[in-house]
C-alpha cells in the first residue's frame, strides 16, 4: 500500500487537500500544464478537477497563461521566499545569538553580504547593559566593521575590489582604513588568524570582534560579531576569550545549517 493510499484511509486527512497538493506537486517537474495534462496524470474526474483548479487559481496558488495552461501562482513564490537562505540562517542562528549575548554581556550581530552591501541580518542586545546603536536591516560599511571585514576576508578578491569601487573607503574615525593596499593587508591577516577586529574604526570608543560562518565548501555564509566599548577589550587575552566564544557559537550554527 502506497503512502498516498494510507493517507486517504486516515480519518484525519482531507481528500480535497490531498488532491490539491498532488496537483501542485506536478509542477515540480514541469513549468506549465494543461487541464488535460493534469487530468491524465491524476485521473480525477473533470468536475472535481475543475473545482480544485478554480480554487487554487482564485487564491493565487496557480495562474493561467494566454494559452490556458496552468503554472504556479504568486502565492507559491511568496511562500518560497519566506523560507529563503537568509531567513533560514536567521531562524537557526537567533537562539545561539541570545546565548552568546548572555555569556559575553555584549551586543551580538549576524551580518551577510547582499550583493555588494553588508547588512545586519540579526542583532541581540545584552540585558541590563549598554546597547549599541544599530538595527536589523541596517547597512554597514564593509571596510571598517568586524562583520564587514570578516565577509570581505573570506570573499574572492574580485568581489572585494568591486565593493571598494562601488562604495569607496570612507574615513569614519582616525583608525579607519582608507587605502586598498592597507585593507587587503588587513584582510590577509584576518583570513590567516580566522577573526577580525574593528578597533574603533567605524565608531569612536566602540570595538568589535568577528568570525566567519563558512559552508561545507569553505565559502562565507555570514559573519558573527560581538560589540562593546573599547575598554571592554583591555588586552589580547580578552580578545582571545571572546574569539573562543564566537567560534563555539559559529560551530553550533554551522552544524544546525548542515555544514558539519
């Protein structure tokens, strides 16, 4: 007995919904299907099939072209986009960001490259502590933030050059890197040691440390960082401690994303 036959036998299963799902599943292999094509595949009677197709089309789960053939509708794509790579990453990472914020008493941020732009995908502020002025969805300069430099360090050189050409290397503080030569030197060091440091390069008195989240091919998926006042990072030993925290968190996120 097939799983579909078992499904029909269950008293909790709606046969109409099962038939609707069967219709939608046909489009996994073919972009467009006629009424006759669908009927031939599923063997449904014409009146039943017409009612289901009409309902799916009326609710934008199917659409018809000028020839009368059916294709997936707008609502299918809206639902698909809600499970995009970035939303999946955010959903997986958020509990671990909260853990890290509690453990470090620092603001924790998750950033990604969208085209040539560095964007804060998620942010968690510490409880009862200084909160950093930033928000989810905000755009960051890549050349002078821990997230941005991490993303650049693990990206192809051509992409880094493109980002420099488009966005430039604006000075924000006395410690901001403003030349391509100095930036590429810093990126090489970041890649070698596996973490980045924003030493008040974007905002005065604010320091950040970041690590990459790499996929199974070793390509960059996101950057994870902690942010606090410069005085909260008094020496290299303190930075090393937070790097360990970050790496442990990144490893948990990688595992849950299926990257090992």
